C-alpha cells in the first residue's frame, strides 16, 4: 500500500483487509445467495403444488356434479399446470446442482500436465497420433 491509503485508513480508523478475506467473503455471499434463491423458489413451487392438489380435488367434485364440459376443460388445464410445476421443481434441482458444481473450487494442479513423456519409437508415436485423429473424426 502507498502512504496515501495508509493515512486514509488511519484517519478513518480502518485496518486493511487481506485479499484472501475478501475472496472468502465474496465466495460465501455468492453461495448463500444461490442457495437462498433456490430455497425460496423451491418453497414457492411446493406451495403451488399443494394448493393445486387441493384445487384439483375441489374442481373434480364440481366437474363431476355439474357434468359441464367447461368444468372438465378447466380441470384438464389444472392438471397440465400441476405437471408443469412438478417439472419446474425437478429442473430447479438440476440447475442448483449445476450451479454448485461450477461454484466448487477446483484443483488446478490436478488438471494441468507439466511433464509428459512418451516412451517408444517415432513410428509408435505417429500411430498414436493417427489413432487420435481418427478418433476425433468418428
């Protein structure tokens, strides 16, 4: 830090934060917001499914007693809406798992190859390269 930042920090009685602390706070905020949004959306979808089940029960009684085609049409539309809500719940589960997989810290050293050694003749190497090319085109 330069002296201007230090004097400003002293004047405001602030201590500088390390980069690791800021990164940790940012990661927690990101993870917490994704999970909070997931929990809110999940509870909303559950409420819709529960109230829809109650509505289906009541509507089926009305349609049965009235025998009116419009009542059966509304009941069929409610069934479709309930199916969509259930699919949305499953899609939400899938999406939050994808988000968590992206947010997980990865070990970069495990993915990088620093020393790669081929033991064999040049003919073997050329065959291996040709096999790799053929595998990509298939």
